[in-house]
C-alpha cells in the first residue's frame, strides 16, 4: 500500500494525513527548513514515521527551530541537554551526527551560497548518485534516509502516486519537478 493509499484509509491518523497533504513532496525553500527535514529523517531510522511526526514540534524546540548556525555551534552542554530531553529521540549517534551535519551545511553555504543552492546545483541525480554525494559529507545518512529526505523535499519522484490529488498540486508548484 502506498503512502497516498494509506492516508485515504480509515486507519490513517490525522498526523499522517496532514503531513501527506501539506508537506510531503513539496519543495522546501530555506536552509533551516531543509536541515530540519534532514534531522527528522535521520531520527526516524529504526523507528516509525508516526513517532517522528508526533515529536516534530519538540525536535524543532530542542534544535532551536532548525537554526543551522546555532546547531553547528552546539557544545557539550547542548549535547547533554539533548541526551536528557525525553521529548525527542535521545540517541547519541543521531545527535552527534546532527551537529556534525550542521557544520557541513555551513561549509556548503560558504561555498555555494546555501544548502538549497548546493542541492539545486546537483539536481538532477539518481538516488544512488545522491547517496554517494551525501555520504562524502554527512553522517548517519544511508540510502533510505537520503531517499526519503529528497523525495520529501521534492528532489526525487515518488512521494505521491500519479493519481493522488497532491501529485498534481506539487507538480504545478515545482518547476524543477520535470527534471527529476
């Protein structure tokens, strides 16, 4: 069953429906929001997406509204704070990867102007090409994390079925969609 089909089913919880209808697959414009989506995907590894969706607002609070600069400058006190924050996923490897990845985004910004520009400059690529590219810079990113991050932000196809009403809506709002 596809995510689109699931979200139409009586079993679907509202948190999934809202994400499917209003967020998943839509282009993301700001570096902080892009980085926030990467944080969520990394934290989903090994867990259900529903857990992450239910904790999304707490992640945003814990990680300073996805502020890449602030996260890149986190120190030991921030690491301890996050490891003791029961409202998020308290996995040391994921938290350390997030801080490392924020530093990488800052390097990307200094060279390309923005994380989004770096993604746009590398678009289009296949999933496998993206995986190689991401693994040269980022930690705690594997094929599925990268695939979901890129599908969820409009860089790879597959977020929605062709017959899903959201598919047409996204297609109309994403000029780069046809390049995928």
